[in-house]
């Protein structure tokens, strides 16, 4: 329950921060370039970070469960 509350607080802070910084910016990555609102860039960066963390945490939990049950990897 505390994890959900903490996650909601983080999402709220990122949302407030990104809305206050809504100016357009140019984003460049390798050969790719586009113009977008800074709010969208901040929100998508935070969202991708959260998704990557969840994927790593779940993969570790699955490996731990498999080892605990003595199943082959």
C-alpha cells in the first residue's frame, strides 16, 4: 500500500513539474530529431524509466521464483 502511495506522489510531482515546463524543445537522438513540448519529453522520460525499472524488478523476481522451485532456467 505504501508503494502505491509513493508511486502516486512521484507521478503527481512529475506531472506538476512537466506542466510548469511546457515550452517547446528540440530533441535529438543519433540521426533522429523532433520538436515537442518539454512536458511531453519529461513525462515520457519518467514513464520509460519506470517501465524499465519494473521490467528489471519483475525479471529478477521471476528468476528468484524459478530458482526457489528448483525448475530449470
